[in-house]
């Protein structure tokens, strides 16, 4: 575009210079805009039922499982690969973890049901299995040069049926009580702890913004004007606090409260109410999002992932071991499938054979709607999470409006194709790849 | 320091920086490099000429570790070495500007310059600020007009991309510099700057292998020129011993007129 080359003093257009000063990814703005419009439309059509604390809470916990895997899919697609096996891998991890916590630890090792270490061991076992399977698939792709499409298409069939075989097709449950706290509504921080998290996160966000600024100044690099940086920090902190405020505003239903008090042998006080606050599963997603973003932006591994996606030959000539890199990327994907399995099975309170069915499509769609280019080299973690959120909102919103199931899928499928079309046009216009 | 280097390579008995001996590499049935031997001394510019497909790029890619040769030996400072990957060649301070530039288009100039050799903080995270500052320093030296350090290199002009590739090869204190058609995408002024850079690096005692199609330019810049045809070495001559026409006939006919005498 010509305006990027124009000298700084030349006829500033108010709108453009605002975005320029803020240095915000316009693509991100477009996605947020689309999301906001989507929410507002559903809210109007549902007579204000869409944007209630309750529905936002539910939307959030429904998004977590796919969003976690979508962050890993970004790395996979950025390196010009694909992983069709994530839903099946999730099922395999879920099966192994369910067996670990309901049979292996309590019965075979004799810890007994409800032992406080069970949830942790189960998760570790799941992570090991997921990482190992992912690494194995990565090995087939990286070292044996079998196309990722084929390896993971095979995996799609293999891992779900490994799960079936292991569990003899049985639904396994109920799961360990502590483990189930990762599922969403059964494990929330409550209002006080949620406010604390909001405060810490807001301070951290502001600190990161201003520390980056200080480091730039120290090296004599150009920085955004102070007001722009301040505005950005304010928006970030405001978004964090606002989000927590909404989750805190969703009150635990009175019937449930009564049961909680009864379990303690107490009478519920008159007029007592309690907000759910931040679900543990969302906290897990946030932690993963931060970790994956740091990997993508600030570590060599991330740099090599993007370099390899941009130009595999150049990466190779720069001494990057692209084969091993492929193994690492698929291993990360496998580990994230395991974490997703924790959230998904905990939400359902048991393991069933069809857990995670069709998740591969949702995860790939989330990453792609979030701006990950299938040609490789381009993608962001926050984009993929936003993509997952948009997909889930679309699905839930239509369900709420009463759109028929087949129509729902037709719309979601069309939106995916449309999103990619818009993305291609956008990249052409901005001169990106 | 440059003076001692000069003295070293000037003495006829000095150990060559690089000796490539009987190098062969075939791709399927194509003998891309077919028994080529070359030497390169410190403080010397060796030109490599030949038609497209003569095997020049393949030969230098063997030295830079991009390809593994089928047979032959490589000695660096008299010692036989195994160069099996780009990492190996970097260990011997060999830096290469590839004909294709080998840039990751989606990354910026800084990321490309440090690709595979990122500077990290004590925590193991990338030290972006330091890397960007270093990139600014070297680019100021090589291409003072270049200011677009944090844009994807896909947005840059051919000349700017070339200067990023050159900066990457020069920044890491190479002892052996391979330049495969470094001026192909450059204008007259930029080509002149590369010529000056080559002179400067040569004075610092680097050994440089330069590939170009511009025979006149090669006669000016190089101490010796080697000509290849169909994967074989036609001959190697000191530039003061031959005319431009001699070189051209070596390229075209594949025969060394001086050897025929
Ligand atoms: N990676 C490759 N695979 C197969 N053939 C190749 C490859 N690289 C080069 N060649 C062949 O080897 C020969 C020499 O090519 P090259 O070294 O690129 O020549 P030059 O650089 O002198 O133009 C050509 O015939 C070319 O087609
Ligand atoms: Mg060539």
C-alpha cells in the first residue's frame, strides 16, 4: 500500500493515523468487529437472552476444549501440516485418564476412590500418552516423510478405536471429584478469587505493555505515543475486569446453593447469593494461551516454526532441524489434546466413546477463521481462540434461536468458507501473503 | 591484522583456506558436479563462471552443507573435514549467500538475519531488542537507505532482500564467504556497493568464492577465475594471465585455450 511509504508528516487522515498510532492488527479488529456484530444480532433475535451472564458463562466453558486444541493447530498449520486426528486423540487420552482414575489407581494400585492424588496422576498419564502419540505421528511425518494428511487421517481412525478397544466400548464414570473441577461449572473460583485473578491479570497486562515500551526506548527504537500506549493498556485492563465481572454476575442457582449448604449441615441464610466466577477450565485456557503466545513470539522454537512455514528450504539452510521441529509441533498438539480431554471429559463427568467426535473439524475451522493460513507461515494464537469463540457463538446462538440442526451445520460450514474468502481478499489488498 | 593475513596468503607455500578435491555429486542420472577440484586462499577472491546448469550452485552448496557430496574430500586450513549440514559449515565459519537468497518471506529482516543463531536473554527468551539493534548497525553499513527492519521481507524490493541476505553472511564474522550471484537483483549503484564490500572483506583476509555471469565484473573483482561446464572444471586461471575473450571461450567451448598451447 502506498500510504505506508508516505512520509510521516504527509496529510494525516484521522482514522488511519489512529490505527497506526495504536499499531493494532486490523485483521484482529475485523474479527472482533464480526464477533461483536454476531453477538448483538443474536441478542436482539433472542430478546436479550444471548448476552446474559449465564449464557456468556456457558459459551465460555463450551469453547474451552476446542480453543485449547486450536492453539496447537496453529503451529501445525503454520508449518504447512494438518492434524485430522485431534478428536480421536482426545478420545484416546480421555479413555486412558478415565481408566487411570476409576480403575488403575483406586483398584489395581489400591489407593481407593477419591484419593487426593488421583486427579493429578490421571492428568500426568494423559499428558504423557497424548504427547507420545503426537510425537509418534510427528516422527512419521518429519522423518519418514509421510504426508501429515495421511498420517493423521490414519490416526483419526486408529486412536478413537484404540480408546474403544481399551474401554471395551463402555462409558466410564463417574470420574474423580477433583478431576471434574476442570470441567467448567463444577469448578469455579468464586467471586473473590476471580476478582483477585482479574487484578493480577490486569496489572500483568499493563506491565507487559509498558515494559515492552521501556525496552524499546532503551534501545532507541521508535515507540507509540504515550497516549496510545495508555489507551491500549486501559482497554486491555478494562476487558479483563469486565469479563470477570460478567462471570461473577452469574449467580449459582438457589437450589444448588441449598444443596451445598445442606451438605455442610447448615441452613441457607435468607437472601444469600453467590456468583460462579472464573471457571478453572477457562483459567487453564488462559494459561495455555499465554504459554503458547510466548512460545510463538519469544522463543527460538516459535521462530523456527514460523520460519519453516514461511520457507522450509531457508529454514533448513539456516541450520534448523525441520524434521525434529515437526516432531515437536505434533508432540505439542498431542499434549494439548490431552489437556482438552481433561476439560471435555470432566465437563461430561465421564468418558464415552464419542467424546471429541468431529472436533478435528471444529479445531481446524477455528484456527483458519482465526487467520491461520493453510499455505503456512502465518497465524496467531489469539486469532485461533477468537475463531473458536466465534464458531461456538454461532452454534449456540442458532440453537438458542431454534434453527434446525441441519441448517446450523450448513451455516457453520458456509461461514468457514466465507471467512477464508474474506481473508484471502484482505491479504491481497494489504499485500501480505 | 589484515597485513599479517596478506603476508600469509602471499607466500606460495601457505596452506590454502579451502581445498576441494575430486568432488562429485549426481542427481539421479545428472552429473551436476563431476570431479571438480578447487583451492581458495585467505584474502583471495575466486570467481566461478559457467552457463546455467554448469554445476556452480551445486558445487558451492556442497561446501555450505546444503548437499552431501557422493565422493571427494574437503580440507579447511589443511585439515580434512566432514560438512554434512549447514550447521557444520557454519562451524568452520563458512557463510553463504544463496542464489535464491534463502529468506523466510513471512519474517522481518532481523529475524532472517539471526535465523538459526538468535540472541537470547539469560531466561532463554529471544532478545529481540538486541537483535534489532544489531541489524540496524550492520544494515547502516551495507545499505544506509534501508529502514524497514520490522516488516516481512516479502514486502521488500529485490535489492533490499539481497542486502538482507548479504548482511546475514557478513554479520557472523565469516572466514570463508560464498556469494552465489549476489548482484543478480541489484541496480548499478547497489552492485558498486557490493563490489566495495568484497574489496573490504578481502582486505580483512576472508576467502571469497564469487559466482556471477558478468565476466567484466569478475575480471575486476577476482584474483583467479574457475570455469565450469557440464559439471566439470574447464580450468582455473589468474585473471592477469587471461583476457575476457579467453574466459568467454572457456565458458562456451569448454576448452582452456592456454592449456591447448
Ligand atoms: N536439487 C536438484 N535436484 C536435481 N537436479 C538438480 C538439483 N540441483 C541442480 N540440479 C541439476 O544439476 C545441474 C547443475 O545445476 P546448478 O548447480 O544449479 O547449475 P548452475 O548454478 O551452474 O546454474 C543442472 O542440470 C540442474 O538441473
Ligand atoms: Mg546457480
